[in-house]
C-alpha cells in the first residue's frame, strides 16, 4: 500500500512548449504544465467545462523524452507524485508551489 500513498495519474494537453534546463552535471530538467478538463451540467442544465492546470517537473531520461517529443498542444498521460516547495522572488516575496514530479510519461494522440 505504500505505493499508493502519493501517486498522481493525469491525462492532459500541454499549454505551452516545455522549458528544458541542462544542469552543470549534464542532467536534464523539464518543466511544463498540462490542462485537464471535466464537463458537467449545472443546476440549470447548462453544460460547464472545468479546466484545471497542473505544474509538472521531470528529470533525467523522462526530461529527455519531453525535450525530444513533447510540444504545446500535445496530449500526454503521466504518472508521478505531488511535491510542494517554496522559493523567494527577486523582490524577496515567499512563494509556494505544488508540482507533480513525473516519473512515467506516455505520448498520446498523433
């Protein structure tokens, strides 16, 4: 059951081309966001589309796959875990972010 404690599976489309960073040691980091959408009918019977955006980070071989094959609009399925971190802006403001650390990626569509 430990494998289920922090597991995320998403299917969505990239909102923009991924950002690829090559670190000093040669490791790759890919940052991108995907949108997932759900449709439902509200109390008035009107169709509503709810879109959620998810920040994704991928390292190593997965980042290399992202660099070579993934572009804006591409549909992907991914699996990973939720991570939370904080950072400081150049103005000294503390920011908090939740990301999915992707460890598996499947390219969908054409």
